[in-house]
C-alpha cells in the first residue's frame, strides 16, 4: 500500500474520531473528555509509527553505501526525493502535521545536498518534472528554480 494511501486512511480515522467526540470535547464533563482523548491515543501512535517508518526509509537511503555507482546513487536519491515530496504533502494536506512536514522537508534538503555531490548534482531533479504527481513536480521545481527557471516557474504556477 502506498504511503499516501496509508496516511489518507489515518486522516479519515482521525476525522471520524473528531466528529464522534466533538461534543464531548466541548462539554464540561472531564471524565467523558478523558475517555474520548484516551480513545484517540491509538490513532496518534499509528501516526507516529507511519512518520517514523517514512523518516527511517529516507535516512536509510541517505546512508547508503557510497560504493554504488554514481548513476545508481542518483537514481536512488531521486526515488527518495519523490517519496519525501509525497510524504510531506500528505502530512500537510491529510493530517495538518506541519512539524512532520517540516522534518520531511529537512530530509529533502539532505537528499538535495547528497545529489550535489554526485553526477549532475541537483540538476538531476529535472527528471522529476515528467512525473505524473504534481506534488513531486512542484517540489523538484522549487529546488531548481535558480538553475532552470524557464522550466521550474511554469510548473510552480500550475
């Protein structure tokens, strides 16, 4: 199952939990409020686990052995960037988790810095301009606006 689908399902669970507990959370009944909050703990744990798994996958990618060829390293970093762009977007749009989103963006910065050390550098991100996912294209364009503004700006406007 794709990471964005997992987060979308979790977002739906969180929405359902909030809808079911909205009136309780607004009430003055502390016992019912505590019970409602306790029922949400498994959802928070699931969110934390999914974020940790995603961040661990990105960290593992960055720690890959430097003995692989430059082309393989670039391809691996591009896949990681694509995954991170989708993860950051899902954390923001589905869960309003700006702290998680910011952590993923810091990981994307690290991926771009790693790209700068191999092959064509961050210019390799231009391969992501052809991806069907607008989140991926836009993230790549944000990192390349200074290198290829004639290609990046139209993607960002779209």
